[in-house]
C-alpha cells in the first residue's frame, strides 16, 4: 500500500477518496513527524491549507498528529497561499511547513507540499526519507482542544505578516501613484483579494473575480492557462481594463492578459520581469529556467552577460540553486517565479504586483512592453499541449518516446541536440525545439514547443501529438 504514496514533482497528490484518503493522510503526517523528530533541530511546524474539499479538515488532522508527537504546531486560521506558509516557516523560525493543496490540479485532487526551514520546497532527499518512514509506526493523534491545552497548537491568522513582507519588496511609492485599471482572477483559490489589499489606498482601480472560495473551482481547473481564463479575457475586452492578472489554486503561479484580453504566457512574464530587475532595479545575478522554458531567457541573459542554469521541471530544483548561488530570478514554464532577496519560493501575487510595477516604471502598456521585447530580442512563440493518459497509457508513451529518441530529424528539421534528463527534448537546426514530458503530478503527457513563428510552433505540437498516438 505504501507504494501508492509517492512524492512527485511538487509534493504528494492524489484523488480525494481514493489514494488521498484518511488513512494515507495520517500515515504521511506521522512519517513527517517521525522525520522531524529524527532530523530537525527545531521542532515547530507551520500548517496551512487551500480552498479545496477537505483541505481544512486535513490540515487539522495533520496538526493533531504533529501535536501528539510533541511537535509545536502553528495552524493557519483560514485558507492561504502556499508562499505564505513558506514565509511563516522562515519568519517564525520553524523546522518545516506543511501545505494541504493540489495547486493547479482539478478539483478531484488534493495533496501535501512540504517546505523547509529556509522557506521553500524541500528536495528529493528529504521526501525520500519521509517515504521510507511511511507505515513504519502507527499514527498517534490527539484532539485540537487537547493540543491547545498542552500548548502544542496555536491557530493564527498568517496573512497580515505575509502581506507586509510582500509590500516590503515592492516600490510602494511608485505603486501608490498608479492609475491602472486591473482585473484580477483568483480562480476561486487562495489569492482572494490580496492584490487589492496590497494596493489599498492607491489610485489603482482593481476588480477581483472568483475570489469566493469554491471547492469545485467553478467547474474548471484552477490553472492560469488561456482555456481556463476565457471569462476573464471577455471581461477584459468589455471592461476596458489595462491589464489582467490570474493566479492558480494556491496562488504561487501567475499568468496575465493584455488590454485586449490576449493571453500573456508565463514565459513572457518571466522574460519581462527579468528585464525589470535588471533595468529598473539594477540587480545582478544568474538566471534559472527549467528544461521546458523559453529560449528568450538565454537571449536576454547573453546581452547582459548573465549565467543561465537549466533544471528539471519542479520549483524545488530552482529553489535549491537560489539557496546556493547568486540568483537574480528563477522561473518554471507553468508560471512559478522566484526573485532575488525574497524567498527561495515562487509567488504569483508578488509576480503580478511586480508586473504592475514594471508597467508604471516604463509608463507603457503590457502589450507595448511585449512588442519592445520582441523588437529587441526576436519572436518566440511558445505553446503547450496536454494529452490525458492512464498508468498503462504512460507505459505505452514511454515506449514510443524510446523509439522517437532514435530519430535524426523532426518535422523535416535536423535534430542538433537531444536532452533526456527530464522527458525528451529535441533542439532543431532552425532554433526551434519540442519537449515530451510525462507530468509528475497529473495523468498527463505534456508536449511543449517553441519557434520564431506561430504556425511553425503549431506544426511542431501537432506532429508531436501524432508521434505519440501512432
């Protein structure tokens, strides 16, 4: 049974009522407690949860198990962004953080993310140790009231301190002068109205939609991709907004819409914010992207003589580098971005606010900023296609990818480089590329592609889908 509990790219996730069930939650929580008792010097833990079904109850159960093991626990008084737990861990000198969330996954999923004392996602060596402790001991638990009486549990509103920290990173005098009309889509998740709260008292006009918690996420996936943001796109056009910002279910990812309601993908946002940190904030450091990231990052980094690191998918790899190296910015393809002198953690709320800061500092629209970037660095058209697949389907796809690995050309273009340390990626002679990667958190094959022409990227995606379905 323990084989069902595996930590993937970003924590442990499963379908509610199936692998994510009461028994499994208890044994995972107890394994975390056992790990902390053995390996952690500090013994307090911060626990938070998102707006999903049973998230609050799961967080309370985890807190009861931690308390029963003598571990002091700080439990959030309400749903909150994942990065708020990461900040709490560092701010309150905790040994770890536990966040009950399945991030951008469909409403049928839930999961657990673990944060280290440094304020970011733990690496595989930690989750491997926790996995080895699963089912080793019978879970202990006490009631919440007992935990309080024994001074082992505090329930606390963790949002005010987090928002104060976000404000401290921003150019608030500049933002206070802003007159932009902004649409924010919280996607029924934990972002709530926090962007509006940070900008309270400014001249911004902010409209937040889908801020009411909904465990079903309005019937869509809480992922900031265009197919899930069509309502926001329509409102952008109807309401004459200057910019739209969207965060995922636990608010650590970001996407945007320009004033015409057109989707601005996370790769474009990462590139813009890299330029903002370099040019406006005058910061220096290396850049981190993952294997699915845009080639535009290399072009910008080359101009400013910045080192670029490439990692497997999963922000934990970026976070690890942010702790060891002088990293200016680190971003993943799905919209998670971390910043120098902040947390080694992604933050969709901060990312959105920095995008507004950039627009004000440049006195330009998001559309104009993108056009300027294209004029300076060239055109990069980036697309992703998700293909559902079962466990048996994944095995078939792995076989097809093994055959694909032997190819010398793809879409009549010579393959100049193959990367297979995370999925299978072909770099082609014209500078375009395609990546096939099985998701570590969902039953999906993801196909990514990028080229200098939209039509070419679409052909790459189409050919990629055909190659794994034949």
